[in-house]
C-alpha cells in the first residue's frame, strides 16, 4: 500500500492512509489478534458475520429490484 505526500502535507497523507487501512480491515484484524479467541467463539463470530453479510446482500438485491 502506498500513499504519496503532496506539498509536505503529511497530515492529509496520514488521513488517506488510515482510510485505506480501514477499508482493507487491517485495524479490525489487529483488534481481533490482540487476545486469544477460542475456536468456538471464532466459529460463532464467523457465522454471525456470514448471516449479516447475507441479510445485507438480500436487502441490496430487493432494493435494486424495486420491491421496497
């Protein structure tokens, strides 16, 4: 990942970098790896995330079709 600094504006470059890292999920991954997660907790979390993604996809699909 690369961010260019223009006109010595490091603050803006930092903001852009943070936004890119956020989009990639790096901060979320770091937070998850701070502590050990039991396999059963990991499985439950992944299932909940999958359900959330499926519901969101269904909502988007219905919205695109104009049902709502």
